[in-house]
C-alpha cells in the first residue's frame, strides 16, 4: 500500500507501444492521496487512470477509504486535464 511506482510509467512507455493505465486508488488505499498520485502519473506519461468513485464512499460495500465522491472526481478531472496540457497531451 501507499506505493505507486511512477518511474515505471516512463520505463514501460519507452519499451512498449501499449497504453499504460495506473490505479492510484488501490496504490494509495486512502482517498486523500489519489489526487497527487494521479497527477504524477499523468505527468510521467500514463495514458489512463483507474479511480474508484462512489456517491457516498462511507456506505460503499468495499474499498470505502479509497473512493472519491463525484464532486472530488470532477475536480480531479479538471486538474488532470491541466497537467496533461502542461506536458503537451490532452484528455480524450
């Protein structure tokens, strides 16, 4: 837990033509770390993110601690879009 090897994104991008998708929700285990891990992953070249979202994470049947609310997710998407633009990429 609490580990996401962001450097692996750059290495795998160099060695593969496949899209690289990271999972900051499971890497973090806690919702408060998802934003920074997501932004770092996108800056490093990740092509996508797996992020757990729930309207009310406190009542989620599993992984409640690592889920974002819908408004948190919407705010994160805006930041991801900005970081992607800053490194010459865009969201599709």
